[in-house]
């Protein structure tokens, strides 16, 4: 749709008696609505799949954080769209877009990044045994922890050859 309905630059003078002219991007309604509808469909599908996977076993324990992130993103954008279209001046639209993008990305950082930082820094060390198989049909057990630390110099736990 973007190829058919290309945006153009437009100068507007909101109040005829003021010496104030705005230069803005004039997108047609089909071009803008197709762009917003595509993103809304993607976010809606992500929220449905995140909601469905929230009660899966422990290997999928991040799905509730993803679900909260996507749901909050959906709420932010559903509040943004009507306020954007009802804004009178162009600088108010730019401000609304900036605030909604900052909120959206802050929510993503809080729900997706901070739990990982918390787990890496504050959770106690847990030894996890991982068995890997190479092409010679032999197995080696690797132990790792959830801490960020340099690898051992022990050649038996080396990951070379995998």
C-alpha cells in the first residue's frame, strides 16, 4: 500500500492571523491505516500466542514476561491512535508519538531485560548438567551456572568441537 499511497510534504498555517507555518508529512488515510493495521495485527497475534504459552513448563518461563510486554504495548498503541488523530497541531502529534515510543521501549526493557539481569546478579548459583553428543557418539557432561564468569581452563569442559 505504501507504494500506491506515497506521503507528500505539506505546508499548513493553522491560524491565518499568526505567523506560524507547519511543514508536515501528509499521508493518505489508506496508506496510514494499512501501516497501522499491519502492526496491530502483528501485536495482536503476539499477545494471543504469549497468552497461550504462559502456563507451559519451566523451559518457557519467559512467556509471562513476553505476555505482559505485548499486552502493555497493545494498550499503549490503542491509547495512542485516537489521541494522535484528534491532536490539532503537528508538534503535539510528534510529542505524542515520541512519548508512546519511549513508553513502549521502556516497557520492553523492564519486562524482557530486567528479569535476566536480576537472575544473573541476585539468584544463587545453581549447577546445571548439560549432556551434549558429538559425531563420534561419545558424550561429555558440562556443568554451568547462571552466573556470568570466565570459562574454566579445564580441557574436559571445553566447548571446542561442538
